C-alpha cells in the first residue's frame, strides 16, 4: 500500500496551491508529497510567491477551529444543540463517538486531518526555503520571520492534536516517500510532546516581533507564541496530565519515545509542572502588556457605540435613569462589543484573532445564525428573517453566572431565595414584553446580560429593522417552539448572544448588516486567569486573587476576597474555575478545562443537563418556568477524555501505521 499520498500533484499556479491546501486532505498524517520539483519552484520564485505559500500554511488553523456549532468542543455543559442536528459534539456527549465515525458535514472531524496535512505542507515549505538561499524580493529579515512563523505553526498544529487526542506522533521534518511501515512514528509520551512544542514556540518567539500592523493580524507574533506556551504548560500541570490519567496500563506496543520507552503518560504528580507553568504564564502576561495589549474597557466601547449609534441595552430592574444604572449598562454594552470588536475598533485585548469558516456576511454566517432566535423580523415580502435558535445555554450556565454582587445566586444572601427564582420579578411591569422576566434573571452581573438571552429579555435595541427585538419563548408564533421549527429548537429557556454584533440590523427589505468578529483564539483575559490558576495550585492565595480581580473589576463586579471565599460554597480553585467558565464562555476552552480538571464525569453525566421547560407549544408562564432534564441521551465514560484515532473506510490511521495505538476505551 502506498502510505503517503499526494493531493498536490499537477499544481500549475500559486492559486491552485492555495485552493488545494485549503480544501484537500492527505490520506494520512505523514506528508504531502510535492510533484516534480519544477512545478514547485514556482512557489519560491520570488518574495511574493513565498509569502503566498506561507499564508497557505495557516489554512489548517481554520479547518480545525473550536468555534463551530459542529465542533467536538461543543461537548460541554455550556450549551445544548437540537437533538436532530447530531453533530460531532453531540455524538461525543452521548458517548456514541467511535473510531469509525464519519460525517458529511465538512470539517467536523477536522482536528487530526488538517493539522497533520498542514504539518506536511509546512515541512515542504521549510525544505524549499532552505533549498533556495537566494530568492528575489525575499530579504534576510523576511526569511527569518517566515522561519519563526513556521516554527510557531509546527508548535500550534502539534498542540491542537495533543489537546484533543493526547500523546501524538511528532512530525518535525519531511518523510521519505518510500518509508516502510515499521519506521512510521507512533505516539510520543505526553511530556515529550509538551517539551517538543515548547521548544518550537520558544524558537519562534526569538524570531518573531511582539507586534505587527493591523493589516497583518492573524499572523504569529512572539506574544502569541508565549501565550500558547503558557496554555500548554497549564494543561500539562493540570490533574489529568499530572498524575491523574485514569488508564494506568495504556502504553505503546511497538513504538518507543526517547527517554520514556513505551510509556505514554506519567502517573505521578509533579508540583514542578505547576511552577513551570507559572513562569510561562507570567512571562506571557508580561510580554502581552509590554506589547500594548490591555483589557477592553468601557471607554473603548463607548467610542464605538457612539460611532454606530448603539444605545445602552435594556436590563431588568435597571430602568431608572441613575448614574449607577447607566454605568452598569455601559458595562453590558462593552462586554457585547468585547466579543466582536477588532483591533482597528479599539480592541487591544485580542492577542490572536481570526475569522473562522462559519462566520460570513449573511447575518454573520452560520456561526451567528445558529445562535440567533427564530422570528427576528417579518419582511415586506411576508417572509420571516429567523435564526436557528440552536445554541441554547443550560440551566447550569444560567445559575453559574454571578449576581451583581459577584457571587453565585445560590450563595448570595442578598439575592432572591431559590424557591422564588422562577416567579415573576416585576408583577406590575408596564412593558408587557418584559413582564415575564423571572427573579433568577434579575440582579445579575453584566456578563449575564451581555451574553445570554431569556424570556422577556430585549435581545437587541435595533436588530428588528432598527427597533428592539423582544424575546418570548412561550409563543409559538414568535420565538417559541412549534412543529415547524422543531429541527432548529432546543427549548432550554435560553439562547446565547455572544459574538452577536450589537449594531446588527435585519431589515424589512431582507438586508442584514453586521460586523463579523475575528474570534478570540487567544485574548488577554485568559492570561490573567491562567496565572491565577497557577498561583492557586501552588498555594499563593493573594497573587491568585490579584490576577483574578483584574477580570472581575473589568466585568463590573466586586473584587474577590478571602472573606467572600470563606462564606461561599467554593474554595479558591473553584472560584477561579467558575470565573474562567464565565469569562471564556463559548470560546472553546470549556471542553478542555473540564477534562484537564477531571470534573467532566460529574458535569457531563447522565441527568446533569437541565433547562427550563420550553420544548413545547405555547406553555403557560408557570409551566415554562420549571427546571426539567433536557431530553437527550447524555452520558459520560472515561474514554471521553480523549478523541479516538480515526479508523474507517476512508481514513484508517491504525491500518496504515502499525506503530499507532488507539486511545483507551475505544
């Protein structure tokens, strides 16, 4: 069998190179073989050609992004998709994922495939660049920078498969196309993979600038390298990979990692891993701040809102025109803009942001449409502009955003008692569209109102033909469940509005206008949270609080103190984890966080997913506002810590590589 297959044969132009690089995948992870050298000489004929080739090496990042509603990373306790979708994350959540999993939805299984495909392309790029020391129009400075970007991409692609699949093969150079089966690399020990990736990121950071112009955003910088290194070492220090991996007997059968033999995971806790992570996290934060990154703030958002004529949002219990209420609502609007504003719009919090595949210009693309409510506006042609209402936060999510006091609703003695949560907040509300807001949804923190929507909420001040969109999840003729939209409806009583442009307008003429976000692959808030977690793990209480409170102050809630912790149901580590859950909501972190913390068995077990009772037609207020178990077959098994290596009729890694061992439990 020919193990290494070329999908880049017959390339005639750089355009073809880029298209194939973006759309095709190799049959295994080893390589992409170039055709006759004469064809590929065109890719390094001058400086512009080399730059285009380099850009094509980034395309795998977008084929394996964690932001899609169909991504494996949606297997969390954050959101639920309609059961009829049956996407990758749901297959994982229902414990139905197997090595033979296939999908017709382009890109769902594209973590393993594109990362190794593009490692092959990167190795080809490196070989060609080294073979042509004198390329017209390519300066020594550019050559050095490109090598830095290639080092970063090698580190990133290996990190991407490591976080999802655990110990993985290291492919650092082009393989001989005549390689025999017994020479194909198998999985390397997890710690060996970590050290390899750290080495690549360190090398890249030495070669890359800390900042780049706005028109080059998305390309690697030294700050991105240091930030990814910090995340990697945080993961490596966490319980799953620091002595807690549940499958003690999982080893290679044939392949050996230098210095580790056939072992794949270390089963002894090592506190030095936390210290190593702490050092990297501090270095990343210092580098980001020195490069001019800062937390997005109200002043930045107010300027953007003024330019776009976006009024302050409507918040339950904040109707009175007071300075306190105005300040609160400015925080809400700022947090709405945080998730969509780019660097040119004043958002210097973004460290690495990219436009992802599902975000386009039609209502923001499927990535936006998937989460928006049904029945946004009736157009002049009598058709209705609707979202899919398909990304529905759980009741766990709703109850783990804080109150305005910065405390869980269940712990806040000044919040409504739990037996009143599902009753009306304001029986005498003069606005009938908002009369059904329940007490659980009043008195909450700004992030709750910025990123969640609920029955009686004003979703946007201008979305519906420049007018407000009121949410009524109990009305089958507007935003509620009915037979006609069952495929695109979950009915948890919530929808997400993170990454929704507050300036978005759907008109009666069928036009939809909005800014499309560059999704935050890395942003500054994560660096503060990473550092807080490391300090807490090492017993450094005050430094942990100091870093955590940067995030809380920006969110508009009181600083966390030891006194508050002592009066709550959570210890310091749990407070940091919950802050991370809120602040990084829907940014692709939760899937890996609850696995590395080893809290997934409890959070994702059968019966743990709850919502309000909205999956029925025209329920009463009392019927709707009742917690119920979500009717999907969720269950947990420890094998769900890792994704399996694909072994099916179209892509069989285990058959083509006898050194490879399957993930445990599959």
